[in-house]
C-alpha cells in the first residue's frame, strides 16, 4: 500500500507557511505541485546532457535524444498507448490546449485538401457536424467551435443533467450521420464528474465519427487506458500530472496519426524540402513536432509518469476519493451549493461550490488568509457555470499530497464565510 504521508514529504513547496498558517494546497486541477524527483530530473538534464534532440551526431545530442524518447515511452505506458519505435502514439505538444488546437488545425488543413487521399477522413464541410458538450473547458470548446466556422460545419452539443453530468443518453439524437467529430471531457474540470465515455464512443463510431478526449483531469487522478476507452485522440498536460509546465501530450491511434496532415511547420518535421514543390514530411510523431522541443520538461514529465505508476493509479484514485468525501460536506453548510454530483461516486476530488451572498473572490481571499489555496473564477468553463445560473464559483481540487484533515480545514473555514461577510 502506498504511504501517502511519506509521498507528501516529497513535495518541498508544501513545507511552508502562508499568512502564518501551514500551506494547504487545494488547487491541483489548475496545476499540481512537483515532487523532488521531477524537479531534480529537469535540473539534472540541464546539468548533464542538455542538447537538441534528433539533430546532432555528437554524444550529448545522442544522450538527450535517448532520454527524450524514453520519456515519451514512459508517458505512453501511463495512458495505455503504444510506445515502441515506429508505432509511437504520443505526440509532444506545448500543453493540452496546444494539442487540441493541433488537431483542430490539422482537421482544417485536411478540409482544404492537404494530406492527400488518406487525410480525407478528417475533412469537414457544409452539412457536417461537430459535437461537444456543455461541460467543456474552453480549450475543447473554442478550437472546435472555430473549426466549425472555418469549415462551414455546424457545432452541436450534449446538454447537462441537473448535477452537471453530461447527458450521455442524448447521444443517439445529438450524434448523427452528419457528425464527423465528437470532442468531450473525460473528467469535467468544474464538476469533477467522470464522463461515461463508452456510449459516446460507441455511437460516434457507429456513424463514422472521430472521438477526441480531453484527459487533463483524468490522467493524474484515475487509471486511464486510451486503447480500452477506444478513443481516437486524447490530450493531456504534464503540469497537472505532477510534471513541468510548458509541455503536454496528444495521443492518437497510430493509423490516424499516419494519415493526419501536419498543423505547424518548420525544422525537425520535414523529410525533404524543395523550392519548387511541396515538402515531404516526416512520419509521426515527428511530423507534428516542428521546432525545438521542451526536452528537459519532457524528460521530467517521463519521471512524473513513472512516479505515478509506481504509486499505482488505483491507490491514487482511492486516496483522493476519501478526501472528496470530506470536501462534499461543503454542501451540508448553510447557504453553500455544490456545482456537480453531491454523491461520492463516478467523480474525482474536484469540488466547485457557491456561497450564497458572497462573491467567489471574497471567499477565496478569506480562505487564503487561513493558508488554504483554492481556485476562484469560471475555471475556463463559462457554459457550465451558466447551466448552474452563475458566472463564477470557488473550486477545491485534490492531489496525492492532500489529506482528509486538510479537507476538513477548508470546510471549517467556509463555514465561517457568510458570518464574516454578513451574508
């Protein structure tokens, strides 16, 4: 069994006080803190083997290239993707947002006739439809909304249950023969609800549509296997899975990556370039990795992936589920409403809430004065807030380093908010 008290000691940032109180960090849905091994891995790369990858013949370039590709394989193993050379299914991106924009841009390029015959499966035009949900982060909604505008396609969406879960039972009506892309969240960043992906994937594939999964909030918190989920593409961020900022990953089924046209252009992604004819591009994943890669960050992200696997994602999920049970007691407080499922099932330890009569920023400042860090605002998900009749909320979100006592401390602090502000 994992010793989560010892695991917590691996995070140096938590050993401090804020406003005279021990730091309680409950904002992992925004960015997770980093264990010492990840911090050391990034620093050690710069100290020992820093060089450009896939470019040089000297020893440092060779070592950095090996470390880079080994990290890609480590990330692949965490999410159930192919890792062997020539069959890679993980593309390095600047983050999940970059990965989702890469896809939307590549689909748009296919719609312009780029990529040849193989890329026609990604092309969209008038009469075609893209399906998202009302629960999406803006990083899902906006790229595919813009793709619909550029391609002349129609954007449709799955609505939400009263508790904010995606209405998957509407898939048969919303996902039709005209649907080309279904882009949905695996775990909603506001409600913490885990989406029942299987019926959406099944319906999408029945009509020949591609499924794009936002896995930012699932990969760090629950076991994830993209092959078992049968999704076509998925994006996730390193910084939410205890890795560095500035890097993320795009999963794609190998045969789809081989057919997908590139989305950005430059060094390292081209096999042959001429002045008088179109270039010949590299095979994936290199085709989608133009320019200089964030090599040190990728290497450290690989360490984070191995670190999570060593703990065990089942144990991570169980640990955070216990903390979520305490956070959900926020809903028992007078004047406090939880935005999302109130039962501790099919959800993670992300709990958004509204305090009647008190602005979320005031709530955030009040609990910050107690040393407790939570998120305030619309969390880059305005449509789901409108579903609940709000513009903003507070959000507490857990990580492996949190404890039940910390959740109780937040509940106790929030219990005093309305009295303090005279609400």
